[in-house]
C-alpha cells in the first residue's frame, strides 16, 4: 500500500513540475508593450456559484487596449482524496 501511495505521489509531483516549467512567449515581431490588466468579479468578492469576470486592459498611458486574443484558464483547487 505504501508503494502505491509513493508511486502516486511521485506521479503527481512530476506532473506539477512539468506544468510549472512552461516558458512565456512574446509577440513574434517584438512589438509587445507593457499593459495593465485589472480583473473584477461580479459578485465581489466571488462566492460559490456563477460569477462574472471583467478584464480591463490598458496601456502605459491608461488608454484601453483592444485584445485580439485573451486566454483565461480556470484552476479549481481541491483537497486531494487518497484512496
């Protein structure tokens, strides 16, 4: 039983390390400029259930930036259950 738990823990740690080792990419033509991203939730603070996220992206001057593509990833943190 201990070997099974150890093997499972080893797999989980390996997956987490692989997921955290990603590299950031920049614009291919080097045109990336600094921006400010403000995230608001409705309701605030967010509670269990449906929530709306509003992203406001502005440039260094505070002017709105139209995002051509915005990717968002939801991560749900739960307590692991060991069987």
